[in-house]
C-alpha cells in the first residue's frame, strides 16, 4: 500500500463511481453505538453489542469471544463486497475498557477484507477529523455537524460513529476522483496523509 503522493503525481480519476464503505470500528457500550458503517450508495448505520444489562467487558471470556465473533459477522454482512473500504486506524491512546477486544475486532475485519481481495484505505483519527472539519483535533460534535452540512444525504441522527464512517467514505471517494462536496484545500490535505491501495485495484 502506498500514499497518494507515492502512487501518483496527479489526483487519480475513474470513469465510474466506485462503491466505497467507510468503517469506524467499535464494539458498542453505554456511550457508543458500535461500529459505524457508511456506504457511497447513500446509507449509514451502526452495528454493535446491544445488551446494556450485561456490560461487554464483564462477560465470561467464552461468551465474550462468541459475542465478538457474532458482531464481526454482522459487520461483514453489512460491508458486503464494495470496491473500497476506508477504515479508521485504531486510536492507541484511547482509554477505557475493551481496548483488547476492540483490537481483535479491528484486525479480524481487516483480515477479512484482505483475504477477500477488497482494497483497503487507512485513515488515522486525526486525518479523518481534518478531512471533516479542517482541524485534526476537532470535537465529536463538530464532526457530526460538519457531516450534516457537507453530506446531508447521509442521515446519522447525531451518531458520531456513523458520522465518522461517512467522513471516511467521502474521503475515499474524493481520493478516487469522485468528490461529494467542494472541500477546502486544508481539509483535502488529509487525503495526502492517508494510506491508500493501488487505484487499479479499486477500479478493476
């Protein structure tokens, strides 16, 4: 995988718009809806662990593994077989329970995509925030607002995980030459910093 700067000297273009999925991986908890998924076909949703009476990190390990496995399967089904998936890389500084499990889920989804020859782009959280709001440290509410203004066709209902997924999806389309909205130069700098597959893999 190469950066945009390494793969081409001019922005890539394609003749038809690829199907792009934005993927913001999370498990789901009292404060998180779960993994945000957004499609360039016009929809977004959250898929997560939903049993609020039994916190995920309190489950016995066999049950926890089973819940993780089922969650990964639901996410894979929602992703389908797009031309490109843009994943947010893990936030290694994030605190709180479930970090070990979140890492498993991220790698399991990444393994599935690679194993099925689905091209993957990778954006760090700071790059995703920069693309959405022009600042690499934008607050969640600022990103949610930016998504509502820039990409109103994707209704997130204020869900920050879905909003993050929409940003990742929009950035992937932008990289592939199909910008969904006029983006300031400072925002588009995030695309140069992200990691992208060979464009030929996306458009084949």
